[in-house]
C-alpha cells in the first residue's frame, strides 16, 4: 500500500520512517532541495552553518525512532552531551551558567544571587520536573489529549493545580517563584521556545526547563545533520524521497483522499496522505479548495513568533562564549510589548550559538561559525517593516557590542533570514515558526491533531499536536503513523 507524506521536516521524516518500516510503500515529497524543513543550513567559507534550530533535547525520542526501524542513531550521527546547558549574560555584567547537574546549577545560582535564590531555584526545578512527569503521558505522548485527561492528571498532584489556573501565565508564576528579576527573565524565556510571550503563555510551560535540564546534545556538524540522518534511514528502508517537488493540490473524491498533484500537473495516487507542513496552508487554500475545511482554528488563532536569524562565519572578539549563549536585554518587558503589537523589538534578547565551540572542542583561533536568533513578530500587516534588514543588523550587533562581543567582519544582510523569508520558505505560515501562539491555558488543546475529518488525510509537523520544536515535531509524525495503522486495522 502506497502512502504519501508531504513535507520532509522532522514530523514528515519521522512519519515516513515509521510507515516505511511498517511495510507501507512511502513517498516523501518536499519542495526544498534539502530534507529537514526548518532544520536547514547555509553555506559559508567555514562550512555549512545551521540556520534553524540548534538545541537538541529529549534525545530518547530519536533513539526510539531509529530503534523502531531496526537501526542505532549512533551509527548515523556523532552526538555530544553538553554539560553546560547555556551561558547567560546580563547588561549589569553578571553571568550565570546552568548545567544538566542540578546540584551544580544550584551552586552556580547561589554564587550568582545568594542562598535564598538557590533555594528558590531548587523548588522551581522540582516543580518543573513534577509538571513534566505528570503531563508527559496524557498530553505529549498521546495523539488525542483532552481536558478531562489533563484534569485527572493534575488531580493526582494537587500541588501543581495552580499552574492550570486560567490567567496564571508563566511570568506571573515566576514572580511567585523567584525574588531575583534576572532569574524570572531567564526562565520566562522558555515561552519563546514555542513562540510565545511569558506574559501570555501558560505557567505550565515551565516544564520546558525540565526537558532542557534532562540533557542537551550537540550534533557534530550542525543539527541539520539529524534531518540528513533521518532521510538516509528512510531511503535505506526502501523509501522514495523526492526533493524539489512542490505539491499544488491534495486531491479528494467521495470525501476521501485519492492523491496529490504536483506543480507540473503530475498526479501521484494514494488513499493516504500525511500533510507535514504548516496546517494553516490547508485552511487558506494553498493545497486546493477540497481541503480548506481542515484546521480552521489556524485562521482564527493568533500566530506564534517568528525570528530574525543570522548565519555567518567570522572571528569573535571575546573568548567567553560556549556553544549556547543568551544575552539578555536590560528591560525584560519591552521586547514582548513590542512583539505583542507586531513591532520589531527595540531592545531584544539575543541568542548566540557558537557552532564550533562545545564540550571536547578546542576554542577556534580564527574564523568560526555562528547562528544568532532574535524574536520577531510573524507577518500580520500591523506594521510595515521598512528597512527591516538594516534595522536588525544595527540593533543586533550594536547591542552585542555593549557586552564586548564583536565580529570581524560584521555580516551583511545577505546572512539574515527574516519573517518574510520564512513565509516564502514555508508557505501559509505567515512567517510564524511555531504554528499557533501558545497563549492561553488551553492553547495546547487547540492545535490540530493527526487525524482529520477527511478520510485518509492526516497531519504532522510543528504546527500540529504536540507542538513546536524538533522532538515534538518528530512525535507528531509518530502519532500520525500510529493513527494510520489503527485506522487501517479497522478496515
């Protein structure tokens, strides 16, 4: 039986791998010349540079994925665990490293802000772990989460219920957890991991800290190589990967899927299609009128944040960088106030990935590769960002210079990917990198699910449940493949 997967991001790759391993003859299509979707790279004189996600957490999801197809992830990639999760810098000159060792992090927080702050951090970390363990199975691991299941899980740990109170956003919860504003700012940043503001995102998102504390891995060469490894395994299983193939229409007859049509009017027949792009593209008609009824929530819900992403090679002026670095703005509120009205932040927090630094690596003595990410609004028409690239260049590198971090040469705007560019790369997304906004306590339950109302059409990818990020996108593919197998068993 042939199945078609449209979109070779993490979700599409994971679904294709599992379906092919389960005996489905799977065709995986993507409009781009590379596999991975947002896990992409750009070329430089120093080699390929990541231009998408850089942090790999929840590695066990990918170990399990490869094992389910009879392979070992270690045979495809070199992964190094980074004991230091990130180095955080503030304008007042203070600096804090956090680790995958809780006691070591507690000692670091104590040296940074005192014994009371260390005790607050310890309580917060234990709560984040409890949140993760409580909601992992009924929310993340299941393809069909429900408010009833979440409420039942919460009742098993009554001390966590406050995190589900309507109006209890992440910023409000952190204000009760930390007396040091810098720590509130640091852990509030985790809302941006799913494209949201701590002022609007649910307190439940503090569990993201637990996912990071449990370990992050550096992929030698760049995270885009994870996508290459997944594509390689899919091909080894006998899968048919067709890059550079744009789908103009998903075909439906008698209320069921019959295949897809390419831009050059070729038909590929199948009664099973997984659409692994942004589901909003379906709802606004980019894949044809026959599937516009799918995922209508994506046209009614606000979009997540986008980003300005720099990828370039240069020589850096300071030696203190590690693989993951965060340079905080002086005002933790102004950035999100600007983003809320569709304005490019005047004073952004800046993430810097020094791709050639990390555990076991010697610090480069010359040119090295960098990826810099700043939050940006998705495309909404609220503001016309005239001179956006030049404005972003000035704000990015002048702000980093205040920390003593300069680059030689300063990259040109050709090294920058903007929200408009992301909308072009991923049609229908409005430039949003994480699908729908995570604002509101029930935001996670409003995401489209794997199974749709059209027979034979399924969804995967970061715009669907369980959400954005490379591990969650991969899980969405697992959910879609499981749904297909379950539905086929009933026929």
